[in-house]
């Protein structure tokens, strides 16, 4: 569904420090609207529906904004946001945590989905129903150290050994192709790949991270901006989130209509999958939070402490600076 959990390299500090004054947020938009950009993390999918709804239904325009929704290209969303080349982006708690440890001033401003819906998926015939079953199997990932740490964390709870897992890099290979040809299991978002499995009538087993550790119930994905944007143009951040909140609220209340908006904006997308995924995801956006986008300090502390304890961070995160609820509608 996306490439995620990349580490923002230290060179981004230089980009952030000398970002161009020709930022899209400083250009004049059409009809007096302020022109800004939001960069996606991956190809358009139902994680992004609220953004497309806000654009299509005029919520951005109502807030005085002319918004471009763009793809990351060669540079990832976190890099573009950190450098000021994009005003907002779709990111992940894990990526922002690693970036901030390296001194990159990126900040999470809203949780797109309230709880972590990801997990390790495998075809049912592989008989992988718990972390213990990962032993002597092949895992297909994207080459991040966090993958082995998560596998090990879950497996330790069942006295299993991660060294008995063959970990390979599957790159951008489609999950359904990979599990038939190269691997036994992979890390997916159920809301997209899991729903696709249902539509394809391919039975899969899921080992959800949150079933084994509360510390792995982190925010993924989130919306981000950088500290400079917050300091110099807080009103734009506020107006952006006002519109986006309405977009996700619409997707929550009207998943079928919201799916149609995404399909219209991205004609090449799998319409049947979008419809089914949107229905599955609608109650997950806000879930048990008091409002869409709300983030808790405890969630940021729990996950960053888990990363530190597992050797994924060189120092502890100042969690209070990594996120803010300040700009969400009251």
C-alpha cells in the first residue's frame, strides 16, 4: 500500500535550513485563495479520502485555500515537508519519531486513523496463526531494521526465535504475487490489502500488532507539517485542518459517496476495492477518539520508548514536540 518507515537522512537538515522562499505556500492562489500543497506517502488510496473530499466539496476553498494534492516522486513525503518543498504531508508516527531523533523538525498535526490496523498476513494454507508460527518461514519486507525488531518483540512473547525467520526484501512486489512465489508472510494494512483479499476470495490469516503489544498501537498514518510552518503561518495550518477534518467526517458518515469522490479523482484506481475499503475504514478513522485527528501523548511515548528499548533510536524522543492537537477544530 505504501513505502513507509524510511529514515529521514541527516542531510535534510541542510534542506530544511535553506528551503526556498518560493514555497508553494507563498504563491498566490487562484481567485485570491492561498495556494498550498499536501504530498501523499504513496499512491492514492482510502487513507487519503478525506483530502480528496475536502478538495472536491469545496471545504479547502471555504477556508481560503487552493490545495494541490501531489505524489512524492523520488523524494519521500517526509523529506519534502521537512525541506519546505511541500506544506503538508501524509506520514507515520514511526517515521516522524526517527526524523526528530535526527533533528529534522517535522511535526504530526493529526492522526488519520486512530488505531494501528496493520499486521502480518499470510495465505491460510501456510498455517501461520500466531508469532510462534513465524519460525522457519520466509518474511517479505522492505529492508528496515524495525521489521526484525517488531517480529522479535512479538515472537518473544511466545518464546519463539526471530533468528529462525528468513527475512528478505520484496521491494514493491504485490503481496498476492509474493506469497505465491517468494515468501510466506508480509506486513500489510488490512484496510487495503486485507479487504482486497476478501474481494479476491483469498483466505488469509492476520497477526495484528495490537493483539500482542499496546506499545505497537501507534498512529499510522498521520498528517504532518514542519516547525517553520507552525511558527510562521499557524492560521494556514488551522484552516487546512478545518477543511480536512470536514473531509474525513464526510468519509465517516458517507463512505459510499466518499469512495465515489476518490474514484472520480483517481480514475485508474480499483473502484470495487475503494468501495469495500472505504466501508471497512469509515469507523476506524475516529474510532474511540473524542474527535477525528486527536492524538495522545501516551501513544507517542509508548511507541518511542519501545523503539528506544529495541535499539531503533539512539536517544529518547521528546514526544511533546513531535505532535500537536492545537490546530484541530474544537
